[in-house]
């Protein structure tokens, strides 16, 4: 039976520093059906002497609480919920904590929604302090398993702010989910780890908070976050902390090390990790070998991946020798990439000073006889499929199909192709544009009893949409839903929305977006930006703005640069420059700086609106962002980051300036193009000049001031003609825009 011991409440009026908005808007994503993690209790970091705000219960209330507690003790959660929902008063803290715990432990969509409703009610009545840490921790775990990561984070952070230390299974579950999340998830995972361990270190007698200590799984989760970021320094720091918490690395820890090697392009160290594991007495698992194959495939080294798989097929245990010999042979061929120095029985590997030298002792490299694997490992379908994915990535379609046939003939059933293997072949065929053959593989899966899953159908959907066969995509999703019984997910709908955009059907895109929400599927960032794209491309920027505003209000979605740029694009495609500039100002207020895509949209909008003066202002800003940083500005975080302009942006700006006869600025822009390795289209600019400016400066009747300005323009015009190769007064001479002693008076050119 679960421990639901309560603790003295914190001195805060409420336990959570959260608002009801945070709790109420996270209910649409359906929770998973897997059970929440079991654990016994949570330990509070600091005791408080204050007492909770209580009222004197009436006899009828005490009777209801007694009945509710009896139902909860009998695990009659459904009856307990009905009693709670029909009662006008709040139960006592023990009943509330037990009810939230049991609802969270059930981990179904309905039970999770019920637990959230209790939290919302307690928040509204300022009674969140009635819940104990055990119930809150279980709710956080349930939120993670159901995909409500933001909700889980808010619970853990609020517990920490209220001086409660969550159980390690609760906070490590959140760290694990964050480590593989998009956007800033890995960084958030590392911050959460340090937030918890920092509070643990504040307690002198750590035995009081032993239930919050990180275990091996917690370290593996935060190390995985570092690996995903490619942060070697942080990875090594955390690895060195493991002995402090009496944690010993396991096979999964070293699998994460392999992942980090792959992320930071250290192929030479992959075999070292395997040798290190064996020398430390950690037995590799089949996932370790899969990680090695995946790493070599990721490097594009299919030859080594093939030799590794073949060695496993032959039952060889000298895998370390095979991989080491390959690694040394390749190192000899890349100009002595690794420098090895011996220091006090350790070896220091010099390779871009990446900090890995502490993880590899001397014996790993210097051993005359590489260690054998502790046992024979046979490649399973996952390893074969990973190699198959390498063939697909390399465009080797025939090898991909042959691998599938070879897997079918294997005697070991563990090596037979599964739905992932067949899906990989389907993906390869879709990539090659062979939709009919891909569909035949799907039928073959059905015939032999290997059920296709949602991923399989989503790949086919994407293939049909990319080939503009949206009607066939709609037919496939109907088959998937009505015949096979697989419901579409957010990826399915995002694919269909994008397909509608490709055939210029913004109404269809909106219909699928609304259908998705009607089914209770929460839109993702891609859903919003794809729908914004539909309205932007169809000339409906106001509708794109409405979608963007809804995206801003959705707490499950983090608005990124792509969304802001899509909104700018929507207005600029219609030539609405002022609206586009307003969006850019809002973007800056939200902490985003315009990038090359933003400036490109603005440049296109300026060209459409025929406002060359705006182009001059835009070019000045782009030029400033392109300029090298001074030493004192290099570490100034308030300054926008430097950019590298692309051909589209610079060509558009140069086009505008040439058409407006702003030749000085045009020369600046084309010089910037050449500095960045972009070849300006002289043929186009020559045509524009001849068509628009060949009869310039022919009038002889003008005021002196106007003649002076015209003289400056003519000088710039002659310089531009010199650059184009047209007849001009500078042929066979050295020329300069500003001869000695003459100030740059171009500013009048922009009036």
C-alpha cells in the first residue's frame, strides 16, 4: 500500500507558484496507458512549524471523509471519485492526497483529467497546501508518461520552490523526458537536475533526503541531455559526479557515451568505449552493439558497420580487435589525427581538446591484446534494420531490399524483419518516388501477418502528398481509419495540411486542422506554422496572424523563429511592409532577432511595394549585422548575433537599388555578395541598367544644387557601369567612388 504520509504545510499561502491557466490548458493530449512509477514516499528538505489553514468540519463532513477514506483504502477509486465530485466541501488533506495519488497511478486519460480537476479546484480555493508531496510526485510522473511534459515540470519546480524534495523517480522521469525533447528540452533537463541536487546538498545529513538522491537512471537521463547537446564539458563534469552519489555507470551509461562520440564526430573513440566497458566489468548489452552500428551508419561509414554486423553473424568475440584495427588504419590515413601521450599511467588523447581524455585509461589504448566480448552476440532485427537505414540514406535502394530478403531467410526468429524493417523499405521506396511498390510492400506486410503501424502509414501519406497525389493520401487515411483501425495522429494531420498547401488548398488545410482538434489531438508547433504557411501563401495574412495569436496562447507550444518569420512572410507577400515591420518589432520584444529569412521576406515585400527608401534602411541594418564584431562587443549578449547573408537577400536588395538608381548602395551590396562567395548576376543588372537608365543625365536645364546632386549620381553610375563592363569614363583607369579630398555625399542619393 502506498505511503500517503502528510507533512506540515509550507509557510506559503499556496503550494504552487502556478496559475490556473497553466493547469487547465494541458488536457487535450491523450495520456498513455502505461503505469506510473511506483515509489513510497517523498522527503521534505526543510521542516516548517506553521500549520495548515483548516476549518472545523461538521459531523456530516467528518462522516463523508470517513467514507471517502474507507473507499480509497479499499482501492475503490471510481466510487471515491463519485463521492468526491458530488460533495460540496473539500475533503481533508489525507483523503485529497490519496485520491490524487490513486487517480495519477491509474494513468488513463479520464483519471489524469480528474486529477487535474482536483488541482484546479484546490488552486482556485487557495488550498493546494492540502496535498502531500507523494501525491504531487505521482501526478508529475503520470503527466510525463501521458506526454504533458510542461505540466510535469511546473509541478516539480513548484515543489522545489515550496521546499519539498521530490522522489528521484519523479524528478528523474521529467529529466528523462526533457533530455530528448525538441527546442530547449536538453538544457531544461540539465537545469532541473542541478536544481534538485543543489537543494539536496544544502541538507547536512543527506540520509534525511536519500529518497531524492539521483540514481543511475537519473544520471543516464541527464547525461543523455548532454549527449544530445554535444556538450562534452558538462558531460564529463556530470560523469565525475557519479561517485559522489554512490552511482556506478551501467551499460546504458556507456551507450550514451557512444552517442556523444557520434554527436561530436569522434568516430575514433567508439571502439575505446567498448573496450572501456569490458575492462570495467560492465557487460555490453545488445543495445550497445546497436548503438555502435548506428554510430558508424551515422558517420556514413557503411563499410565498418557491415564488418561489425558480419562479425556478429559469425559469432566472433574479438570485436574490439576488429574495430581497433579498422580505427588505427583510418587514423593513419588522416594525417595523424590523434596524438597519444603517456602521463602517470593514464593516456591523454589530444583531439581538439574535447575533454574525453579523462574517460579513457592507458590500458584501453595500450593493451597488446584487446579484450574479448564476454559472450557471443547475435544481431537482431534492430541491428539489421539500422544497417538497412544506412543503405536507404546512401540511396542504395537495391541493397535495402536485398537486406530485407536476407533477414527473411535467417534461422533465428529474432533476426526476422519486423514492422520497423518493412517500414524502412517502404520509406526507401517512397524516397525514390516508387509509391506503387511501396504500397505493395504494405500489402505484403498484411499478407504475412506483420501489422503496419501509424509510422508506416504516415510515411506513405507523406509520399503521396510530396507527389501532389492528395486524393490518394485522403483515400489512404480513410483506409487506415476505417479498415485497419489506426487513428491518425498529429503527424498524420500535419502531413495532410502540408499536402493541401502544396496543391494550393488553404480551405482543405484549415478543415484538417479543425478536424484534428475536434478529435482531441493537440496541435504542435509544426501544425500552427504549417497552417500559417497555408494562409500566407494564399494571400491571407490576417488569418495567418489569427493562427499565430492562438499559437501564442497555447502553453503546450513554444513559439520559435520559424513562426515569427512565417507571419512576416504573410504580410510581405502582399506588400504590407509596415505590418511586416511591426511584426519584427514584436519579435524583438519577445527576445528574437531577425535572421536572414526575416530580412529576405522584408526585401521581397519592399520590392513588391516599390519602396526603395525602405531597402536602404534594410541594407544598413543587414550590413551592420554582417560586419565583424569588435573585441569589446564579442561577448555582449544584448547585441544581435552576426549573420551571413544569402544570395536571395542580397540579390533582391541589389535589384531594388539598381532599379532606383541607388548605384553606390548597389555597388556595396554586390561587393558584399562577392565577399561571401556569391556571384552577382551581371547579365540581369546590365539589362536593368540599359532598359531603365541608359538615357540618364541628358537634361541640361536644372538648378545648381540639382546639378551637383546629379554629378554625384553620375559618378556612381559610371562606377556601376565600370563594374558591369559597359562603356564608361573609367575604362583602363583606376577609379574610386570618392576621389581624394571629396566627402561621400551619397546621402542625398536616397532622398
